[in-house]
């Protein structure tokens, strides 16, 4: 963990005071990341489609002495993502980190022709990521500082049946992340985080009950807690400004 001394000689980490947006923050990796970063002194703006869960999470953070606000956000709507970034600027005067965590995985065999599910994955996993970049990149350029953290997946590293389209969206997200890194220049940082099996409710987005049951079984066998991913995200954020952690893969020891 990166630790420095502030002007009064007190120790502080590389996260304290940073203004951080998290999409998909209402559960799983997003929720765990919000709790960890709040504990380390970040100022959080949380977005997701379930405002009641966001409100409960913000209340929990504030009760523990943290600082957080929220807005109901559908990342498939460009204006909603832009409004989330604007909220950060209005409330805190800047934006330091955008964690694009929102994602869905209604996986199925291609023969099932679940075209609506394919389109939904493209809208959330690819277009939602791009909308975040479109909203935050001009802000980061103007500030001459900023950090994109994009949550990818090991599904994009190892292609298996039922995950063709999901893996395709995560591979696209990985390509976009790497392209953004190469274009970012000397002032911006870009990190891709690829989780393996994590104990989340991602399986609930799967329309095939058979596939959903298979994924839940694997999760029960080997999945790691969401805080494992949160710690990886925090590690990337807390590095000094001149250190850019580009890619982290975090999977269960038992996962191939």
C-alpha cells in the first residue's frame, strides 16, 4: 500500500480525499469496492439502477464516517452517465477516478438465439463503458489528471461454450481499455481488472435457468469474495501518480 505523510506529519494513503465514481455499485464488486474505498477516505459517487440499494449503501458508509452520494444510473443511457460525472464535479469540484464496473452476463449457447440478451450485453458491457469514457475523458484532460479503472473478466481470456457473446463484450472492453491506455498520455492512468469467479449476483442476469444453475454451482465451489477484487482496485488507485498499473487478473486459486 502506498503511504505518505501529509503536511501535519500524519500518515495517509493514496486514496484519501480522491473523488471516485463507481458504476454498478449497488451489489457485488461495486458494493465491496465502495465500502473499502470509503474506509480509506475516498469521496464516492455511486451509480446503479437500483436506487433503494444505493441509498442503503450510502447510509451505511455515512454512518461509519465516510463520504458518499448516489444517483440512479442506467449506463446504457449516455445522458445518465454524463449526469453522474457532472454530479461529481458539482458536489466535489473534480473527479479523480472512474470505476466502470456495471456489467451483465445473460450467457447462453449461440444456438438458442437469445438476440435480446446479446444486445443487452453489448449495451451495458461495451456502450456503457464507452459512455463513461466519453463523459470523464474531457474532465480528466482539463484537470491533467484522472484514472480509468475498467472491470473486465477472465471470460475474455479463456473462451468457453455459452460465453461467446459475453466474452466478446469483455474482449472488446479489454481492447478499448488498452487503446485508451496508449492514447492517455503522461497525465492519465488506465487500469483493467479481470476477475475470475467471484461470489456475486451476476448469475441472476442469466435468462437460461440451466446455465444459471451451472454458474451458481461453480461459484459455490470456488468463488472468491468481492472484496478480493476491491483490494486489487484499491491497489491500482493508491499508487503514486507516476505509477500506472495497467492490468490485474484476480481469480480463485482453484480456477483454471
